[in-house]
C-alpha cells in the first residue's frame, strides 16, 4: 500500500478534487507506474458529467505517461525504469480480442468505464473505503497508477515522456481513424469535421498518408489556422459557410473520406452528405449514450456511401503508439502543437479551457521533469 495524490470526481459535473488516497501494490500481472503527465480528453468530461454511466467517486484520467516503478511477478512486457504510455484496456479472451480486434472487445465498456478491474475489485481507497479506479484500465490523474501489463506500452527513453500520454487515446483515435480504419490513400480527399485534438490528429495523419486534399471544418478560427499549419490544404468555418457545399466545391463533388469527431448528430449528417460516391464516413465523436442521428437513406444507398464506427482508431497500441512516436521524432507528426501544460492543482482550469475551446489538448503534469 502506498500514498498517492489524485484528482477525484465525487458528484455529477465535478469539480475535480485533489485528495490523498491509498493505492495497492501490484498483482502478479500488474505494473505500478509513476505518472509523469496525463492528457485530458473529452471522454474524461463525458464521465465527469455522467453522459456515460461511470460509477462515482472515481479517479479519471486515461492518457497517462510515466516510468515503471514496480512490476508484478508475472510481468514480462516491461521492467522497472522503462518509459511507458498507458492506453485503453481489453480483455484478451473474447472473440474480437482473439481475432486481434482489440478496440471492439466484448468487455470494452466494463473494462474502460466500469471503475474496477475485470474481477470487480479496485486498488484505490480513502479513509472511508474503496474509490473507483481503473478508468480505461489506468486512472492516471494521480501521482501513481496501477495498470495491467496489457495496456502498458513501452516507448523510447529519448522521446519527451511528458508529451506522449495523449497518444494513448485522443491522438491515437484521430490518427488511427485515418491510417487504420478509413485507410486514407495517396491522392485522395479527406475532410475532418471537428478541429479538436482528434480532428487535428486526423489532419496530420492524412498528410502522412498522402491525401491530396485535406479539409478541416470547425467554428473556431484559431483551430482552422492551426489546421493549415498542420497539413490542411483548405479550411471551412461552418458558422459562416455551408460545409457540405464547401467540401463538394473544393473536392469537385465530395470527399473520398470524412471523419466526424464532434459527437453532434447534425455534424454527422453533414459529414455523410459531404461524401463522394462510394465515399466513407468514420464516426469517432462520443455523445451521450442513446444519442440518435438521421441521414438520407437513399442518398447513402444509391451512392454506395459507407458509414463506420471507429473506436480508438482501430489501433493495436503495442505497434501503433511506437509508430506515432517515431513519426513525431522525425518531425512528420507534430502533435506537440496541440498541447498546453497544467499542474494537477490546475486540473479544473484545464477542463474549463478545453471545453471553451481555448486549449486543444491539456496535459496535466504530475512531475516537472524526468531523467532519461
């Protein structure tokens, strides 16, 4: 048992409260990570606001990066001192997992939003009793996190560790949607509907993939300007211009690929309508459970359009996260331009800045620096 400092959510809507908690020692298949930094994602706010049925009180955080402090007796994947990124959790034994479809694990919701390990236990407590944890298998808004070895990803020690946490979810989602799920190909056209961290990661990935036309659609001028810096060839302010008409005009009939990351049904309809014949729209936005959307059935059927759901970018984290690190260190995937750092004590400010659009990707620093 060790003492940690962590941000908890105790009631719907927050705020995050900084508390001293107790954390168990690792089980044989677990890894104790000293958290250096943790990205803040829209899904943290979804859980805070109870748009998903996440039990309270809970320690959130699911884009952690840190240094391995201790390993259980059965762990072979990492050793003490390794630098790691923490990602989503999967069970490893259901049919999708056995096929390699890790992001579509039959137990994905329970393991990532259930607030416990797979066996229903928790590792965190206060003086009054257990605190829910294992959010996305990690709960990284704390100085230490206890994680199954399955969702710990080793990264090179010469990479900037405090920057890498968002690769575990938001950045992985946007980039993977383009590279793994949509399979955007050289010379094609791509439109990102939503210019947050996921949408802008998709823009960068589309550039890496060789798309000839890359369109960013958003309502915040600063985000559209950044999209051009990151690789967009065109931008559309959907408050000023009909985005469907604009995308059709830019592409000469419609985009080969679109990605909807805002979680808004009306924007999803635009992303579908903006497709070319035989085009594909990917959905990564996370609205409240039960949200429904509509589209023109004949408009989809008669043009051969496809609409696909995408979780975590369809990535296999042990392969994809190191690949993104390599692209970053080569200067081809500059996701550092999305981030702003905050201390743990500033976590509520980080959430507010993110929701108002002033900060694209907040990262909560738990340590000021890391020795290689």
